[in-house]
C-alpha cells in the first residue's frame, strides 16, 4: 500500500511527517469542539454496542475521515488539527468499554444505576489511564518505535497523511449512517418488518434459530472479520442447537418446576426461557473462565512488559528532563503523581462512589500496573486483541480475595468491588487507547502535550454522556414481567453480618403499569422488593410484592442484563451486557458463594474442552452467552468480509487495503447509524411507555397487515443491506 511505504521509512529514520521545527495549527478551539461532538456521538454508539454484544470497535479512523472532510468544507486545515480531533473523539471507545464491561453488574445484584456514580467512575478511570501513560510515552512510543508497531495508531496516521496529501471524502460514512438510521427506524420504530425473524423447530424440541437483522450488527461482523464472527456463531449454535435441546430432552420428564429461578416446567419452556434459566449461567461460566485463561496465557507478556516499561521509564527520565523539541514536549510527570493522589482522595470522599481508602489504594495500584501492561500489549497486538476484560477480572479477583481476607463479605461490599474494577477497567482501556493516539501523533509530528490535553478533554466529555446513555437504555426497556414466588421467610429479611439483609422491602409502590411492555395494564398496587443475592430460589433483582399475601407477582427485569427475553411469544427488547454479567458472577461467587455452580462449572469445562482443541475459546464462549440472533447477524457480516477478501486476493490486493478500504468506513457508518437510532428509539419508548407505542400511533403499521410479520420480507431487506455493503466494499480505495 502506498501510504504504508511512506510510514515505514518514517519509523526507521525517526522523522515525523511534520518536522519538529515546523509549527502548524493544532490544539485549536474548533478542533476540540468538533472532537468532543464526534466523541459524544461515537460514545453513545459504543455504549449501545458494548451492551449489545460485549465488544467495541475503534472510532479513530471514521473520526479522522469526518474531521478531514468537515474542515476542508470550512476551509484549509492542518494534519495536526485533524489529529487533535480524532485524539479527542476516540476516547469514547475506551471509556465506554471500561464502564459497560463493569458497572451494569450492579443491576444484576438488585441495585439501581445512578448517573452520578457512572460519570464519576468513568471520569476517574479515564483520567487515570491518561495520567499513567504520560511518563511511559518516551519509553514505549519513542524508544521502542521499531518494536511496538501499534497497528491502529499506524493505520490512523496513514489516513491522516492521505487526507493531507489528496483529501478524503466522508461520503460513504454519511451515506451509511443515514441508511443505518433509516433502516433501523423503519424496522424497530415503525415495525414495518420483523426485527428478529426466526423459527423454533417442532421436530427438534428446544432448538431455535433467529437473526437480529440490524445494520449495526452487520457492520460489526464485517469489521471483526469472518474468523471471530464464525467463532461467535459457533458458540450460538452450541447453545441453541445443542445445549437447549439437551436440557429440554432430559428435563421434559420432570413433574415440578426446575431452573434458576424455578418458575416453570421444563417441558413447557420456550427456547428463550431455557436460555434465561440455564444457558445464561453456562455461558457466563464459559466466558469468565475463557477470560481467565486468556489472562493466564498473557501473564508472561504482562510480567515482561511491566518490567521492561518500568526499566525504560527510569532510564528515560533524564532524557525527558533535557529535551526541548516540540515533538518531545510532554506534560510533566508531577501531573501523573499529583493527579493520581487527587483522584484517590476524591474517590474516597465522594459517598456516591462507595469506595473507601483501601479501595482507592487498590485502584491506584491495579490501575498503574494494568495501564502499563495495556499500553505495551496494544503496541504488540493492537487494541482489538487487548485483553481488557481479562485484566479487569484479575483486578476484581484480587480485590474480592482481599475483601474476603479482611472479612468484607457483606451485600454492599460487592458494589465496592465493582466500583474498583470499573475504574481499573476504564484506566486500562484508556491507557491502551492513549498509546495508540500518541503513536499516531509520533508518526505525523504532533505535540505530545497538546495530544494529552485533548485526550483529557475527550475523556471527560465521553464520561458525561455514558452515564446518561446507560440510564436511558436501562429505564426504557425495564418491564414488569409476571413471575410468581411464595412469601419469603423471616430469616431472609434479617440483617446479615455486613448489615444489609439479602431481601429488602422498600417503601415505594407501583401500580398502573404495562405487563412486559404490552397493552395489558395491571391497576393493582404492589410493593417494591429488592433481592440482593439468590435467596430461597429467587434470583437477585427487583420484584413487585402483593402487600396482602406477601407473594412476589412480578420481576422488574432490567433493560440491561435482563434475563427475560420473551413474554407470551412476544420478544422483549434486551441489552445483554455479557462482560458485566461475568463481573457480577465473579463477585457473587467469591463474596456470597450463592450461585448455581453446577451450571457455571459446565460452562467452565466447555471452555477447557475448546481450548484443548486448539481453538481460541473466548469468542466461542461469548457466542454461547449471547442470543443466537445476535451472533448470526454478525456472522453474515463476517461472510460479506470473507467474500471481499477472496475478491481482493484474486485481484492481487493486500488485506491491508481491505482493512482501511471503503467497506470498513461504510460499516462504521452502519454501526453509528443503527446504534444512535437504537438510543433514539429507547428514548421514545421511555416517553411513550412501550417499545411498540410509536408503531401503534402510525397508521402504516396497521395498513400493511400480516406482511410485517413475514420472515421472508425481513430477510430479503437484510440481504439488500448485505449486498450494498458488498458492493461498497468491493470498490477500490
């Protein structure tokens, strides 16, 4: 590729694209404003995506392309100014990943999400990740520029140089955004065709296949490629075509309800109900163990990376003190030390966060260690393969074991452990993202100090929108779903050693609500009950209790991580948040010991079996946990990418050209358009009270009649979207 040929000599001769002696517009107000605005859009998109499938995709290149196009329309700009825009905006991916992989775990423990807590944790983690990278830049980016490639950072530098020399048009991104938004709105908002077409097999009880035909999942599948998409789909097939039928076959003879929770006979369960009662825990065990195995496999790299980074840091301090070049001007190391101390004090003093002095100390220790590791690992294998969830699990395991050692095993101590893990996760992710941005800046000739300031600004902006987005999505899709349990015993409501009882009856009440978001309304008044751990066969969560009989009548199933996916044959919108589920599983397993361990261990040994076959277990395990409708849609995107790569190979094009080609930009637009539309529809559902309310108000839905329920129409329209992606991806850059 032409620009690869330009980049490699730059790396060999240490000469950036813009010489250190040249001064161009860089940290301008318009660059920061545009970077923050684009970051807010991609931040909301990343939150939605991470909740949906447990993955995020890099936004650096799409933001760089948009910046080049927008600034060229406004007049002449510089490559350094465009670099500040992408540096500011790209903080959205890492902050969203760190928060979404951890914070929703508290929903699964029976607590509520608080916007203030989310914003504080996201800001603290994001700032810590940047602060830790300040003293490491010279060691990792400069001294080891020939060893640590930082693939995403290098690719973004190629795009910026291409835009500077011949300009880039963001037409494909804008077109794809519009197509993705309109497609999603017509499908999910106006219900003009089915959003999850599928079929349960009558000849094979318990088995079902479905596809969520959304533009964002198609785009993700294209970007992650056929191999990872295939692993995810293989996990989904194992869950829905092997495990679910096996459970149905073995359990059909039971005469009493069985499951977690035990509310229904297995022979009467739908595939979705089998998933929520059994496969949910199997998949969580599989993903948790796969993450730990991935971490263990990376331990040698982690240890050597930390040792090498620490050694390089000590050796580079003298050089940092005497350098005067613009391209070597960093924020002083005193900012790292002072900033870390201030963050620890603030986290300790703020009651909303629930972190004490010990927690703050653990955050600084784990944050520094894993930020250092993340920065080096990103340089070796890229951000996409950076084991953020594995390192977060390690920090969470360490925190929980320390809590157990000092006797902190109460109900509320789990929230403290999750808060610590959240800050560490965001710091780890943002340190890796920061190192990629600094690599881009090193290649194009940016001023490190100005980049570091831009990342700080972008992190704070993203942190503000993430809490709002999480809360909006959760509230919009939280529905009371009928689920009956007998009254709790007196022992269940008794205070535990940690102070709070495992079951708590709240003074608030609910009445006049829709059942599972349907048109049916229950006008009776119920008391709200929180169950913090599995108690007398009742899973953790919020419930509605009959005040006369004290029986539980409904579960207030959250929109994020909810376990009920269908009611009376109707699909209930859910955001599965697979990574946060694992964090809740690890925390509960260590601090409360109340888990269906037989199912969890089944998932663990499935992971071990996959690893013994020489296959990367983590994406397969995630596929077991996710609904097959999600993994099958991404698999279709992966197939489109596979066809493009075959065509490129026949035309003697390199895979690198496909990686940065029009198909990736178009997929990024589909992801952003579909995800932003999903958030808009969630807001509408929150206002109107139901996900179907908008469609009910539009006559077109009724006028089309039964055709809107046709699987054939739904798949045909999704095929048109796939063919469009293929045709765009087949074009040359």
